C-alpha cells in the first residue's frame, strides 16, 4: 500500500519559479535552523549540568531576534526535555525557572 503513495508534488513537477523560490528559501532558513539547533543543544547541555544561569540566558534571548530556545525542546535520541533533567537532578530552582517559562509539565 505504501508503494502506491506518491508525494503530492514531485520535484520534477515544480515550475522553474517554484524551484527558484525553494532554493532561495533554503538559503534563508538553513543558517537560521542550524543556529537554532546549536542553541537548543547548548540549552540541553546546560540543563543536564544544572547550569541555571546559562538556561536562563538562553530562555531570555531577544524574542525579536527569534533566537530564544523552546523550553519544551526534546532531545531526539532520548526524548528528554530540560524539565526532565531538572527533575532527574532534583534541581527545584531550575525546574521552577522552566515551569515559569511555560515548560510542559505533562511532556
């Protein structure tokens, strides 16, 4: 059954203008996405170590610059969020910071 499914628009079916826009979009979003993932990795390392100041700094980055990390970011391999690490490490101060910044307590 899966063999019968095809993408709605295949690469060859894109118009030249759509292909151009797709390539331009990659140039804009790829650097942003890479920087965002780097910030998320830094955020998770800080949470694992219980580094309150680093976690607070990464949460409070200028939202207008669109580089504040998502407090609910989950590591792809473990599925853990920063709140998981705060609870595992019994770090109530870090857990409170995350919850005050809308960390999902049900994740």
